[in-house]
């Protein structure tokens, strides 16, 4: 048989949604705690903090008394397919909001010039990432809350 069939199953949005619902169904806690954890995870997942996503999300979940497992699940919004989009969008939004000029490579390639370039890019991407994460986090909270409040989830002990 063709190898494209298994690949199409792996990339299927319906399969991803079913897997997400399955994992969500395994979480224990009140709907608000699970939803807040998911929102925290999605927010952190969109920020440009890749090596620290899970640690940051779980730490924030502890501080805000949200589901730590939902927060860890939510950071998976950032994956090899979405990360370049999030980072590019974060940079563009941050640059726009902060009024920074478009970055271009310095003509002299001096270490000082490159360091300045990095500073401006870092500031732009961090600000943009925080702003970019707000709406998806709110949507994640609302969607997760609706799912966890559904009759399918309500009958289970929390």
C-alpha cells in the first residue's frame, strides 16, 4: 500500500482534535482549573521561549492554581509546524507595536552591530509574542471550558 495514507492520517486535523479531546478527557480537576491551565499553556506556547515552555507553563499553573497537566498539554500548540509562524508573527507584531525599524543586516558585520541587531530583534519578538498569545489563550480557555462542562465530562468524578 501507499505510505501517503498513514501520513495523511497523522496530519489529519480531525485526528489531532480527537487526540486532544482524549487527552483532555484524562485530566482531573474542575473545569475552571483545567481551562485556565490550558490557556496558560497556549499563551506560553506562543511566546518565543521554546526551551522553557513546559517549565514556564507549569510554574504559572502552580502560581495561579490551575491544572499543571493542562498547562503542559497546552504548550504543544507550538510544534515544528507552528513555531516558525509564531516567531515570525511575534517579531512583526512586536516591531510594529514598538515602532522599531525593519531589521537588515549591518554592512560591516561587526560584533557590536550584530549584537545591537539581536537586542532589537529580541525585544520585538518578546513583546510581540506576549501580545500574540492573548487571544489564542482566551479562546483556549473558552473552548476547554465548554468541553469540560459538557455532559460527557460532567458525570466523571473530579
